[in-house]
C-alpha cells in the first residue's frame, strides 16, 4: 500500500484527490489529512479514508475537530506547527493543495522524505521556485505538477529532450471579462468577476481567472519547473479550455494536450505516475466539439501577464513580492476597497517600491522568502490605503 498525505484535503483539489483514492481504498494508506475551517468535512474525510491523523490549520477549530472524531482511532491536531509536523511523517506520495503562501513550508518539509510531491500549490514555485526545486534535487524527490496546464506540458515532454523545446504555450479561458470592452473593466464588480464562463470555482481562483493573475503565476511556474527561458513561454486565450497547453519543438511540431474540464485528470496522472491508471473523466466527442478557438492574450486587458514577465526577468524575490501583493490586492477588491483594474496597479507599485529587496536566486532562503512576503503584504496594504 502507498502511504499518502493530503495537504488541503477539503479544497477542490483535495476533494478530487479524495474521490480518486476512495475508488481504490485498498491501494492507499492515508497518513494525514489537513484542512482549514471546514472541520465537518475534514472529519468526514478522515473517517472515510481511515486516516492516521487529521489536522486543522486553525487552533480555534481543535475542539470541534476533536469532538467530530470522538470514538474513532484518529489522531487530532491543530495549528500551523501541526501542519508542518505531519509533513515530516513518512509518506510515499504527498498532495500539496493548500492555497496561498501557507503551502510553502509543509511542501518543502515533505520533500525531505525523498518521495513524490504532487504540487497543486502555485505559490510554492512562484515565491520560492529555486528553493523548492533545489530541495527536490537535494533529497532526490520527485515533484509532479498538478495544475492542468503544467501537467499537460509535463505529459507532452515525456520521452522528449528539453533542449529540443522552442516554446511552451499555456492556454487561458479568458475569464469572466474576455468579451467585455476593455474600457468597461474598471466598472467590474466582485459579483461580475466571480462568474466564470466555463465552470464553477471558488471565489479567489475565479477572480484570478478574470484578471489572468492565475495565468501570470502559471507563466512563472513554467519557468521555474521546466527551466525554460521567459522568452520561450507564451499565453493564449482558448475559450473552450480543452487544450490545456502546447509544447513547440525545434522541428516546428506542436504537441498539444487536450482533455475535459476535470482536475481529476491531472491529479490522476500524478497519482498513478509513472504509469497511467483509469480516471473517471468524460471522454471527449471531437465531432460534437467541432472547433477549437484561439485569440491573443491582450496585454492591455490583462496587465498581469506583463507583470509576470517582469518578475521572470528579475528573478530572486520578485515572485514572492508579486504573489504577496496580488493576494493583498485581491483582499482589497473583495472588500470593495479598490476596483478590479486597480489590483494590477497595486502589484506593479509594490514591485517598484520593493525593487531593492529582489536580490538574486543565490540570496534566497526560506526565511528570506517569508520575510519578503510579509514586507510585500505590508507595502501593498499601505499603497492601497494611500489610494
């Protein structure tokens, strides 16, 4: 049996991972599940999967979780330190699906097991890509991408020489405002931004999709994970969201990965790797789909893409500044303290203000990344308050 830990088990990625594991429970031994405030669901999952330990990231939720698991032989813990502690428990396969910079520390700790880290946490590569990939190399651990776009690139590269790659094309749905006149974007509300044209997702990821900040982060992730140059990475709007990424080679060929809107495909690939296992996703009917459309990713409509290129060129702590400022700006937009288009302005201003803190990759450490993250959030909040 494979020993499995799931960080962020109650989120969408975690739930889909649990769904796949429940289909073959005899194959997995669940070491730990971690979640946030959805204690009821965390307890249900722990019981369903017979986990050794369930951990909520919030100390205040400990009693509720303890009561929910009373009578079961399941250990209970709470708090950020407890989340980090279970990362040290031996596991063969670890899903890193905690949202935000909070996923960095347990992800790094899990690599010390020298096993497999299935990475769904964008922030780990954006804020500390050189550190994370360096630790994976140090402990001879395998990092598998779980973002559908990076899983698609990973699959397209199987058996290929990375030196033969000319370009990597990441696709974007275009989000809620892909058909809005650019001049009207400043009037977009939180409710507008939370209406995705293709699927139902959580509030923050849907807003990220509307602004293409999610795609900006994926460009940075592509550089860090695959080691390609920034000028080799492209973004294109693909409204159907069926082609997740394409890889172009030096002979002019393009290798495209096409699949349904279902994260279980990328999760299942990582779960069964290096083999392919059965995954219960829709089988596409290409005749019914009939056509696939593409359009340029307009840098005026989506300034986050320009900022991502500046971050990739700068290196060092630029990614940590970018991510922290983006999260602070989104908090302000959700609180209706700033407008939709102001989010990119805040990130731009924070990067400019903290340009002296960027440094180089050689200067980076976990402590420095966390310190810059804190400073960038504070700076972004000051920029927001100043108007």
